[in-house]
C-alpha cells in the first residue's frame, strides 16, 4: 500500500523546530510565570482553563467526555487536544461518497475553526475561522464502548496527531471525528483500522 505524503504543516513545523531549542525560547507564562512548554502554551494554565470549561460541553456519552478531557489535560500544544464540537458548527456538509465498513465520510466547513492562532500581544489563542474539514462518521456509534475509545486514545498518543480536531455528533446521534480535510486521502486505511492508525505506521509502511 502506498499513501500520499502529507502537506507540510506549518504549525507542526514550528513546534518541531523549536522543540530542540533551549527551554526559555517560549518565554514565561504571563499569567503564572512558569516556563511555557510550547509556543504560547503554559500547560498548567491551559489545563486549568480546560477544567473550568468542562461543565460547558458534553457529548452525552461519559466515555467520550472522559476521552476528550484526557486529551485536553495532557496536551503539550494547541494542536494536540480534541474538543467536542456542536454539530450546528458545521455548514455546507457534503457526502463525499467515500464510505467503508465502519464509517462514512463527509466534507464540511467548520465555521469557528480550530483554536490554533497564538496572539502574543493579547496573550491568547484565537480561532482560525471557517476551515474545510472531513467529518468521519462512525457507524452505529451511539453507544461507543470504553474499549473502543481506549484504542483510539492509544492512537491519539502517537506522534503528529494534529489531524484530529475533535468529535461531534450528528442528527442520527452517531459520533463523528472532525479531521483535517487532507487526511481524507487516508480513508481506506482508516477503515481497515477502524479509525485507528499511527503516522509512524504509515511512514514505516
Ligand atoms: Zn501559566
């Protein structure tokens, strides 16, 4: 099998480039004074902000909520966590006619977009605005199990997980992964692995 290589990801490239530099390259957090661990990323403050927001969203599935929360509390940067995104946030949803045994994929526009633009002056992350995404619907996922999510979580811990923005739930109450649109080219592979794969696997394969 061969896979299309990914377009260079500017955000990741910046992160990788600065990872090897001295610790102080990211500066200190303007709120708590601790060293940031990434561009604009103070892990303590981000974790606290995520925790404070836990009560403001729910996927209505405890397993999925726990999963999303754990990605947020363990994130080391703005592209490393998932969020629960209301389905109303998506516009221009089109079926791409690419389906598999486990999933159906649509394209859509996520109106708010990911929160991945760092405004140093304002000391805050800003949302990107409308961005084309792939919505990968997990068929019959109304009662998604903790086991299944554990496997996805293992996948999510792989390197370069920036292809997943979050999880949403459509009008049929099936859960959908919100992914970068370009990662759509991996559709068949994702189906074989039921949505779980690691970039390391792809590169090695
Ligand atoms: Zn801080």
